């Protein structure tokens, strides 16, 4: 499981184009201030920090000096966004940024950098489109929904049910070849859809039988060939 933090001012940019935030194997955190960045990193041990240089709070140089001096915290990659001039780029370098992107931010370039630093492949390499019905169960209540896509680590589903991050559900569905899959999962992402009664939920498998996982892996591999 990869853990990435974005400063809140960048979330709308990440939502444009291919949205990495609905990956079931990526935990996303947000920060409104530089102190939030440090606090979250101490608590969660992040893999990647993506932030604007002049986020409110303590100056970024001071926060990242603390990070780089800590044996526990320094194993993290950093992407920084700043004004496109010599002074601001120099400040980002002083913060130890591994990549520096100028304002205005190119959404495609930002997503590509995030993908590179998280060492994830293109969506097509790990997730395939699949729309099948799911027999779900949440708090002993049965519900029906549909998958939008599926991977070996999780799925994206659509449902009118009101779920929140952290909710645990049970899922039972059939792959197109008739193979039945049963698993338990946790809601990791909630993506509201404008003009629709259904919400998209990114689900991470938390307890999946080895035979069900093998069946999904076989299906994903076959579909990608």
C-alpha cells in the first residue's frame, strides 16, 4: 500500500484527466498547512509528498529540514510546485524536492510525476474495465451495485448506498467467464458523480481467499493480452 499526501490546493488538479486518487492500492492524505504535512508523515510514514512551496504555516524549508534530519522520516519522495522563477526554484531545491513543477501546473505532467515516484504502471497495466453486478453486504444489510473496473488489489464500484472511507463491506460477484469471487473490502475512496444518484467507491480487498485472488489475477492477465 502506497501512501501519498497532497496539499489541499492541488487536489482539484489531480482530479483532472486520469485520476490516480481512485486507486485501491494508494492511500491519499491531504494537508492544509506545512504543520499538517509533518504531523501526517510522522504518523503514517508517507511514500510521497506533493505540495506547493508556500503552503500556510511554518516555512517549507524548516519543515523539510526536520524531515531530512530524521532517520524515520527521510525515506520519502517530494514533488514541489512553485512560481517559475530562479528564487522559488532555489527554495524548492533547498527543501530537498526531488521534482519541481512550475505554476500554472500541467495536470498531465503532475500525474505522470506522481506515477513515476510511486513506481506504478499505467492504469491499463493493472486494472481492467469490468461491469458486473455485485451482491454486497454492509452492516448486515444486503445491497446491489456494479463494478466499474477491477484489479488484483481492489475494485471501483458504483452504488446508491451511502458509504464512507473505512467502511467494511462483503462482496460476491461473477467474472464474465462464470467464475465466482467472494471477498471482503474496505472503502478507500469516495467519488461523487455530478448528475447521478450513484457514487463511485474505491474498494481495497482486505480479506480475499487465495483461490479468489488467483481467479482475479488470471482474469486480469487474460483481459490484458
